[in-house]
């Protein structure tokens, strides 16, 4: 946990372009954007993967998802929409083991992903 890069962003120990913050949620720009708008929405609490979620995290995770909708509205995406996607473990390509949603928007996205 000490080494977790997203925990360091939460604690402002390393810089990030923060787009949204409240008591339980942080959203910041991905450093390697895969779309014109590519944000990461995270719980401030260190939760490595979906498999680590506890019942008491349900509220926090709801807040993370709702924050994405609030930011989408603020960014004028209510009509065009956005994609919220989370990679879990190896086959999905998870690289950072602090649960996060990728928020992708600003272009038509392909489906299914590769
Ligand atoms: P994932 O493969 O789902 O674990 O994605 C991790 C994401 O975190 C990648 O899209 C990275 O570009 C992004 N990332 C890694 N380090 C940072 C950082 N310091 N600031 C912003 N985004 C980061
Ligand atoms: Zn963490």
C-alpha cells in the first residue's frame, strides 16, 4: 500500500491533474490518454481489485460511479456519453492495483474492446 501510486496521488505526494475530488472519490487525467478525454475515477480508500471489495465499500463505489456521471454532465457529455471501464487482474490488463474506472469520452469508441 505504501508503494501504491494512486494512494500517493490521493495524498498529493505525486502530482496529477485532478478533475474532481470529494471525501471518498478522486478523479484525475490518465497520463497516457486513450481518448480525447481519459480520466481515472478512484475510491480514495486503497482497494486493490473488485475481489477485495467488502460490503461496507458498496456506498463508496456508488459514489465513484455517480461522480463520473456528475463530471460527465459538467463536461457537456450528457448527450454524447462516455465509457466507464475497469480492468480486473491479468487477462483484463490491470497494471495499477488500486481499483479504478477509466472514463473515456470525446470520440466514438469501438466495441468489443481488443
Ligand atoms: P490499468 O491497466 O487499468 O491498471 O490502468 C492503469 C492506468 O493508470 C493506465 O491507463 C496508466 O496510463 C494510468 N497511470 C499510471 N500512472 C499514472 C499517473 N501517475 N497519473 C495518471 N495516470 C496514471
Ligand atoms: Zn492505493
